[in-house]
């Protein structure tokens, strides 16, 4: 993924949601790094991963599971942006979405997964669910 694509994804998501994503990497220790992130005042971490040429986008979801397991106080929302056209075959995108939803279920209130699609410089899919989740979590204090 080019830095320009990551920056575009961060700008579009920030403009649409009001989340001030940092255009810097989040280091996940031995598990790698994420493209962009924002630490929220409630302690949650919003993470953005942007995909265009990645043929195995599942790895960008899976690496967060052990990172979250290392510290049970961590909470993360993954905004997973797919640029179109995209190099990942359809079945791999389906597996990626399945994994994100499974992690959200298994990690209960510690992880949320929101895939978005960007085409021709605009977010074309997934934004309403993300905005609804952000509005809900902004109202809910975290223990």
C-alpha cells in the first residue's frame, strides 16, 4: 500500500467520522504494525488498515488478535479500508470479513471490525454502520 493511499483513506475516514487518525504507524510489538491510528479519550484505539495490493488482507486483521490478548485492557476498533480495484480475490475478502466478525464475537466488547470500500476517491460501502457504531460508543462509558 502506498503512503498516498493510506493518507487518502485516513483523510476520508477522518472527514466522515470526526476521528482524527494519525498518519503514522501503530507498532504492535512482535505482531507488526498498523497503517494509521487514533487513541481516543476513553482509552480505545481506532486502527485503520488500507488495502489495495495486499493479496492476503486477513493478516492485517489477525495480527490484532494476539496484540489484544497480550493486554486485556486494550480495546480496538479496526476500520479496514479496501480500495477498488483490489488485488485480493473475492474469497479472501470474505475470509477476512469472517475473521473480523469472529474476533469481534470472541473478544466481546474489546474489538470491533468495520470494512469500508473506497472507489474513485470516495467511500462507497460500509460507512453507515461505522458512523452508527461511533455514535453509540461515544455515548457509552467504558469500565
